[in-house]
């Protein structure tokens, strides 16, 4: 029985390129592109890199600032998964933020707390989610 890979890209020998990612994401590729442009325009110190996390996880695109992981993006068929780990200070900021949807706040509250923080996954498949992603990135970057 084949185990399904988290990422749409599981072959370690082939790092995804923009064309491959756009083809897999389908209609959500515009969200991916807009988010990457937002990061480039507003956070010039943030860099992105592809990393292969093994056969079960596959390729993930991560945003980094000064060796600190900010966000992880896992391309999937017709969507992408956002993974973020928030420390307690950032979690407090999320709770106080009036712009974030209640469902994201609830997901963070329910997440198991580890030494590095609370890890949440959000499947991104609607353009309306972009505003919340940008807010989470800002909170993570500042905390």
C-alpha cells in the first residue's frame, strides 16, 4: 500500500520550480504568487528555500529570516498547506488581533504547546484567506 505524501512533490531528485508548482496548485497558484510577492515587497530580509523533508513529507517551501523559520508552505493538489509555529508571545498577539478570523484563533488555542510553540496547519484554497496569512506572517515576524 502506497502512503500518501504530504506534498504534491515527493521525488527528492526533482526540486519543484515555479511552473511545476503552478500546475499542481491550479486556481490557487495566484494566491501563492501574491503571497510571495507580498513577502518580497514588505519583508526584504526574508528569504525562501525549498527543502525535502523525506519521502512521507516531500518538498516544502519555507520562509526564513536570519536562520529563523517563519512559515512553511506545502504544495498540494489545488491548494497549499500553511504551517506555522507560534511562540507564546505571538499566540498572545493573535488572541488580541481583531483582524484574524475566530477559527484561526480557535485552532491556535487548541494546538498542543511544545517548547518551540504551537504548531498549526491551514489548508489554503480561497483567496479570502490571504489577508489572514499576511497577518499571521506579520505577527510571527515581529515576535
